[in-house]
C-alpha cells in the first residue's frame, strides 16, 4: 500500500519544493494540521508558521518558515501556495533579527500614518523566521 504523496510548495518566484513525502505538518488559521497519504480533499488558509516536511523513508522532518497562504489537498497532490518559504538552514538569522527590530521600532513609534496591521504582519513573519531557524 502506498504511503507517500506528491507535495508542491509554490511561491510567486518559484516552485520551492516538489516531491514525494510521507507527511506535511503546517499551521492553518484553525490550528495545526498534519497531511498524510489519502487525506480527505480540502482547501484551507495557511497561517504564518512552519511547514514541516517528512521525506519518504526519513524519520526526521525538514522545516521551512512559511508566510501564510493556502493549502489544497486532492487525491493525487497536496499544494501549498505561499508568499514566501525558506528552509530553516537557509535563514539568515541576523537579517531576520534586524527585520524583527525594525518592525518593533515601527510599532513603538505609534505614528498616525502607521499601517498597524502591516507592521504586526512584518513582526510576526520575522519572529517566525527566527523561531524556525533557532529550532533547527
């Protein structure tokens, strides 16, 4: 019996990942979700968080920082469409920390022209990248 399925992670710039996996775990806006072979078909919004991919036959997961998007599960393929994805071991931790500091500084200014939602989103993305990188 087959236990693998095709996973594709797509960003506006490229196909970030395309291959057979045993499992993918990610955060939707409703909570964490694990997808395995023969999962029910669905579409769900993906929250900013990590995407954990376990390659076929491997015991360990490979983690990536994901900036939100959508997941679509069909009988023959699972697709994650996201604004950005970055493997944990490829994250520039100093750059992520600098982005986090810039976002915190913007929020502390409380400027009347501050786009609060955008600043919070920037802070959340930077904090997520740091968490994913430091976890690995």
